[in-house]
């Protein structure tokens, strides 16, 4: 598995992207990299879980998550994670 470590958040500090967004996306990428044995470009993943990971890492409230993900996906992911 290849890991892209060539970019560091500190190098992008003047990009205009809030640090919290950068840290959330870096965290999600790192978590998904360890789930597969191939590049993230070629791996299969449940998109609903990926989206949920992103909104969770961004500390978006449950009400806003429901709006962003849609009620059906929010309920499906919530139920799946409770099992």
C-alpha cells in the first residue's frame, strides 16, 4: 500500500483552508488507507460511511449531519454503527 505523505498541513497553512477541515480530511484519509491493501484510488469502499466519517471528523452536529447526508443515509449509517 502506498501512502501519500508528501503534503503536510503546515505547508498549506496559507491556503485559506481552515486547520480543522485539513485535520479532519487528513484523519479520514489516514483511516481509510489502513483499511485496504491498494491505493485509495482503486479500493472499494462504502461511500455512505466515508461521507459519515467526514462530517463526523468536522464536528458537524447530528442535526446538520442528517441534513447533509439525507435522513435515509443518516439513519442507515447510524443503525449500522450501532450493531
